C-alpha cells in the first residue's frame, strides 16, 4: 500500500489541529448553563423548546431542533441540560473551524498547511464566532454549513458533487434566512462555471429542496408541540412564521439610518481580526481576485449583503449575523500573511528569520486568543439561572409572573421546564409575543 505523502498528511492534520485547538478554547470558556449572547438570551428558549421538539421564535429553527433534541436526550450524564447543547455549539463551531481551514487550502491549493490552519483559527477565535460556540445557538450550525459550502463550491464549479453541495446550500438557507446571502452568490458562480450533468438535475433539485420541505412539514406537524410559537397549523401561519413578519418593525432600510449603521457594521466586522492583520487582508483579497475572480466577486456580494442586513436590522444581537463576513476575513488575512512570508523568504534567506517570525506569529496568536477569550468567557457564570430560580421561589403559590424582557422570560422558562422549579406558577410575557407557560408547557388560551 502506498504511503501517505507529507503534503497529504499536512492537508489533513492542519484543519484537524485547528478544530481541536478551537474546541479546547471553547471548553475553557463555555457557559455552564444558560448565558447571555450579545444582549440576547435565546439560548434558554432554544433549550426549552428543543426538549419537546417544539417551534422556536421566527423563523422556527426547524433544521436545528432535531440536533438540539438529540443532544439533550443523548447526554443524560451531564446534569445541566443547557450545558449539553452548549457543548453541541462548541462541537459544531470546531467543525466549522476545521472546514474553514479546508476551504482556505482548496481555494488556494498552493498554500502551505499552516496558512489553512491560520485561516481556521482566525475565524474560530474571532470574538463573534467564539461567543457563538459557548452558548446554545443555531448560528454555530450555520457557521459549519457556511464553511462546508465554501469547501464544496470548488467541486461544484468543476461539475462535481453537486448533490451534496445543493443539500448544504438548502440547509444553509433554511437553518437561518441570512444563509441566502452566501448560498445564492455561491450557487450562481458554481452554475456559471460547471453545471450538473443532465441526468443529475432531479437529484440535485431534490437535495436543495429537501430542507425546505422538511422545515414546512416540521412547522405544520409540530404546531401542537408542548411549546410552539405562532400558529403554524395553516399555510398562512407557516409563511408568517418563516418570513419573520413580527420582526418587520425592527428593520430600517432608510438612507438616513444606513448612512451611520453601515460603517458601524463594517467596523464591527473588521474588529474581529487582530489589528496587525488589517494590513494583510487587502493583499489576501488581491491574491484571491487574481486566482478566482468569480468566487471573489461572490464573497464580496455576500459580505455586502450581510453588512447591509446587520445595519438595517436594529434588534439586539444583530452583529452575530456577520459571522460569515468574519470567516471571509479570516481567509483573506491568512493569505495576506502568506504573501508577507513569501516576501520575507525572498529578501531574508536563511533559517533564523523564519524561525523568529514563526515564534513571533505563534506568540501573537496566543495573545489574541487570550484577549478574545477574556472578552467572551462565560466560565462559571450562572447569574441568569440564579436570578430566575430566585424569582420563581418568591412567587406566590399558583401565582403569575409577568415579564417584559427576554432576559426575564426565557430564564424563567428554563428553570421551570428543564429544572422543574415551581410548576404551579404561570409565566406570562406582557408583550404578547412569547407563549405563556405553566408547569413547563404552553398554556393555549
């Protein structure tokens, strides 16, 4: 049997090591229970809803729900339910780091393995990505799907693996609507470069449509679940839920608003990379544009769409939707570092400068990881759960707790539905958006 070459080993080992390193960082900072992510507390809601295969707030998170349910019921030896799904997020994001490293190598096959690993780590240790990896969130799955799409678009552009590529694009678009910002440009470029064979079209179309069909069926069939937002028992109700009609009022596309919000979103995205690499990203962009101009244009379109969306969407936590932009920046930064390294090799031959640069780079990466980890860590943080349990304990028997903020409502849900606290108490969000819970299940009034 032929021995595996050093290059092949490096191509396999670099992404794996990057993913393992990122996973270790996530474990060191992971939330032990429910936790706040950029002023949102959706993690508590998702755990509660997933425990009964329910329907979350719009657009419903139907693709993620079976994963959350399986994790909650498959890891009973972990006492805290939220920690189980937090670990799922960490694992998914670590997979995204490894896939991003593979994508960086596939987009530029001549790049060394360390460049691929650097791209993965820069993406996975960016504060936005790291924060998603240590709480329960659907965007960790979105990160993995987006990275896989970046891997598979190279094959699809050559007319190969279209069925798998189409399935990933479908999952990306239906797991969260912002996935369309990446799925559509990548699909357009892949179709322009290498369409599927004629006989493959039915299978490719079915793969792309399957996640959508599953989502609609899930919303319809689970409309009577223990907790189900909205009324998804009718086609109109499903459409209203998927379209996020209840959130239209927080979107502002006016020129006056975007004039200030777009630069702010750009600054937020750029701040996810270490400042010295801001100078490297333009060189990486030039290198990509020279090697793969159509794909470079697709990524530019994706970044523009997401920046405008984040700028227009005024709800808390909107910066999380810049995650794909951060992954693109990570690849550009890694390729820019490669350009700098090539320049050094030409102008400073010999081993010593290269060793010094490697040590300096590794040290800088450790400093950046420590800085980012300090910004996002939720290690040992049980404040939200403690406050919720105290509120329930103080409630009168058979009483009602009225809330007006997600930060109050969802932790109370979690303490009652997942930990069994005070099943006699009714939890009512006075805004009328969230379901009313009593005994950990929805009260349908």
